[in-house]
């Protein structure tokens, strides 16, 4: 089975693109790694962390949960999650490969101005807009390792979510058919 991991920062179009991709690629389903983080946050409230990705159990459990869902459903999974710390990505990648999964790491990229504009235009999450805006520089800092680590980079400044989903589907070819 294949894990299509859609990476990029807030405003790049990850969620919208993933939703379109599910409609284009048979045998796929969405997987949200944040739900593993929510479970950990609820159970580790006595621990200090600002992002659940900082917790080693998150990086351990995401591949385990992927494996359980993949084996149960037989579907290829589309994971939508921003991962900007290279060592965290390498841990996730190793955990997935160890369980026998092919990984297609897709990076949705956009220029900072476009990202800020999209963050401001998002009708949801008014209260977290400052947090999202603050992640744009972190994303820019991570680009030097993200670009070569990705199997496919799509500039969503110039491409719609539909176009991005079609490019991903075309890149996957026979992997998901």
C-alpha cells in the first residue's frame, strides 16, 4: 500500500487538494495525523509541549495507526499534515517504510504573500490566524530540506486544488490503481 503524504504550510491547499484527490484516485481514503496528536494532548496534559509533533509518541504512533487503518481497509492513505522538522519527517518515513509502505511525499508550495492572503481569507479559524501566519517563516526556513525530500512539488500559487490533485494522481500512476 501507499501513503500519499501531503505536506506544506497553512494556506498551501493541503486539505482541499486531498479532498479532490480522494475523488480522483480509487481505493484511497483520508487519514488525519492530527487526531493522533489530539489523543496524546488529551492524555498527556501534564507534559510540556507546544506542538504534539514534539512528542516522540506522536512520531511513533502515526505509522502504527496508518498501518492499522491500512490493513483494515486495504486503502491507500492520503495523510494531510505539515511537518517542518526534518528529523520528525525522517522518523515518520522510517516508521512507515518499516511497516512496508511506499511513501509519496508531496509538497504543496506557495509564495509567502499568497499564503498570508489565503490564511486571511479562510472563513474558519479566525482565532488561530496569528498562529498560522507565524508558521509561514518556519515553512520558508524548512524549504531547503523539504524541496529535495519531496517526490513531487506543486506550486499552488499557480495551480488550483483540482489541478494539484490531478498532478498528484498522474504522478501516482499505477501505484494506486
